[in-house]
């Protein structure tokens, strides 16, 4: 049986995920392919299913009902994410307009207003990235960067000296958002004893980790984080979970995942050791 081939004419090296899926579709055993490319068997099964489902939908021109349902839940989740800081900001503006804030509280009130507007701007940028990715317009502006640079001054502690010098070729803005969401996930209840960064080179991948020690997280919480639009029916407070983080990791040719045992919960993102930058992308990483 002839192995499926990529259409010639592209100057970029083949994506390792596509290579792995093609090998499975050509008849190789999933465990063998997963072992060769240093990926989890379950992750490879997910890639193959997504590849086949997307191809079927494109050929038949019939997006699945699940796609429509996820779109609607996605819009509802992001509406909630933007509504909260917007309502907060409006409340503080109304108080300032009505001169209900004492002079002694003016500075902290302005600080709270600024925080609400900052959160609103962050959520708006997340929406822009998700929409661009959904339309196939998102291309990382990849360049060399250290793990220390990705974890310094972005709402999380910096990586320790043992891992700070780890080098990657990624889009700093996008990867910082991935790491931000992984760190926030690791801080969810029950309250952890400690949370720390780790990094390791695994085959063709660079793996960045958020390692949480302490009481294990509930299995349903982990499921909701990774499938927020399918499973979020329990009032957990999780809205988009790690959906954006996974989207941005995929844009880099990588993936995200989690491993948990009785003592630690490890959220991780894997990206290829090399990823070519896209010269066509603008300063926001969106194709013109």
C-alpha cells in the first residue's frame, strides 16, 4: 500500500503531527508510530480522529452538529469572560461619575478600574486569537527565546535556574498565553502545596511543564479543562479552560496535556524543537 504523500510545493518541513497521522493511515500500528514520535497513544488517536473528521467534513461540505454546538458554547463562554470585567469597569465609572467615591479612595478605585480594563483587553485579545485560529489565519511569529523570558513578568514566577536557560523557537506572545493558562489551571482547587516550572527535551520535542504538588485535582475538573464546551455543565466556574492554550500549541505544531498521580499533577505543552517563522504574518501573528 502506497503511503499518503503531502502535496509538493511547500518549502516548510512536514508537520510531525501530520507525518504521524499519515503513517497510521498508511497501515502502521498506532503504538509503533506513537513510540517513534514520542507522543502518547491517546494523543495520536485524537490527531487521527481529528484528521479524518475534518477531511470528511471538508469533502462533504457538511460541518458536524458538534461543530455548531461547540461554536455556540464557545461564543457563550467568551461572552461571559468579557461581560464580567466590563460590568466591573462600568460600575466603577458610574461611582466616579456620581462622585460617590471619597477622595481617600480615589487612587485604589482607579487601580481597580484599570485592572478591570486590563482584564477586558486580555479577554478581547484571546477572542481575536481564537477567531483567527478558527479561520486558519493564525501563524506564530516564531523566534529564539528562553524559558526564563517566557515566564518572567507575565503574572507567573520565573523559571528556576535549573530550567531557565532552556531554548525554544516559538512566538513569545502566544506561548506566554499558553503557559499563563497552564499555570492558572494548576492553581485551581484543591489548593496546591506548591507549583513550579520544569522543562525537558524529549525526542523531537521541547516540553515545558507546570508541576503542582499536593492534593490531586478532581478528575471531572481535568476533563472540563480540556473539553470545556462538551463537559462544563456543573457550575465549576471553568469557562474556556485550556481550549485557547491547546489552540495556540497546535498553531506551533505541538500539543498540551496533563499527567496526574497521587502526589503531583503536571500540565505540559510540547512544541517541536524547531519551528520556522512565518514572514507573511503581521506583528500580531495574523496573516494579512
